[in-house]
């Protein structure tokens, strides 16, 4: 058995087995990232799509994902690579996205070394790329690849962005923080019930991660509003007041994105969040916050 120290689960993994996330394996008595360099998704995206509203607006960023996740959100839009039974098989057969021009693609294989990914990011600079965003699945469960790639990217003058659920120990953040320029972190709700019962997560670990990250780099938060789960005025007031206590290294406030839910995957038992509900909760959040943005409306 080997114990994984990435998140609150601290999985004890038998030799040859996988942790809860499906991406960390016990081998020779230690835990290794099985998804290291395994690229399932790659695209040149607007930075606003991460979403980041106050970081290099108008820029494009090379967005890459692997497979696996340490949460079990029933509405996951990337479930095919995050936590379906087919995730690993999908990863083995994935190819670089067709959104990249053929001359930009350094390989058609699904595995890229950090050096190769940085080279690809540099090649796409001519198309407006500012760096690399680690996204789509949960990047923290493969933090070693993020760390190794981001270190090289930073040395090459590229920006590094991470889109994450924030479910990781602070020791993981400390390894990544010197190389990450911006993060969008999901603050999915503000109740232990929602985090533990619906998402299979740990709210306190996420809050600690967000607070520590905000002191190290530019951070924006996203809350997906799910009808009947986290859509009350009271919860939004509590959440936004907590966010208002955060300050970035430059002293500015942390922005909050409030996003609209659509039924998908294992949560099709309710309709989409009303547009007016999203706008109303944005007004509630504005009572405490300077920067509030709405999404999917």
C-alpha cells in the first residue's frame, strides 16, 4: 500500500491500483501520476473562456487537459475524461485537437513531454497565444506535470494558468505557486452538505486552498448555480462576504463568476437555472464584491 498526499482523501492505494481520482497509481511502494503528459484535450481558447475576466483580457491561451478528477460532480460537462469508466481508454486513444493548425502540432500522439508542450505553446504565439492553461479535467491530481511544464513555460516567457476545483493540500500549491500566474478556482457552493453529499468533496480544504492561492497569484472564482442546491440569497451572501475578505498580492479584490447550470450527465432531474436567478444572485454578490460576472446566460 502507498498513501497519496494530494487531497483530503489520502487514498491508501494497493500496489498496481489506482486512487479515487483514477489518475494516481501505486508502483513500487510509491504513488505516481499515471496521467503524466497524457493529453486528452487541447485547444487555443480565449482567456475569458477559463473564465478569467481580469487577466490579460483579449488574449488567447493554449488550453490542455488530461484525465481523472478527485470530485464526482453529477453535472460534469467533461465527464468523459474526468470520471467515467471510459476516461483512461479515452486518454490512450486521444489525439491533438484539430483546432490547432497542422504546422503548429509537434506530434499526433496523446503523450507530450513538458518540453514538447512548451514548444507547441511557443509555436502558437504567432496566433496570439500567451501561454498554457491546465484545464478540462482536474490538473491538481497530476500536479507534477503541471509543475514541470509551467516551470519551463515561465522560463520561456509564457504565462501559466490553472483551472481547478481547489481540492488539494497546501503542500501541492506550494510546489506550483512559483510558476502559476493566474487561477480560476471553482467555489461550487458554501455548505458542507453540498460539497460532501453532492460533489464528494471537502469545503474546508477548498477554502484553505483559495485563501492561500489568492495571496500568491491572480485568482478568480466560479460558482455554478444549481437549482435547489446552492441558489439561495442567504448562501450567496455568506459566500460573497467570505470572498470579500480575500486580497490578491496587489491588494485588489478577487472576482467572482456566477454561472448558469444546464442539466447534463447524471443531473437531469431539474431544469436549467433561470437567467433572472443568475442576475439576481449577481446583485446579491455585488453587495459585498466589486467584481461580479455572470456566465452561460
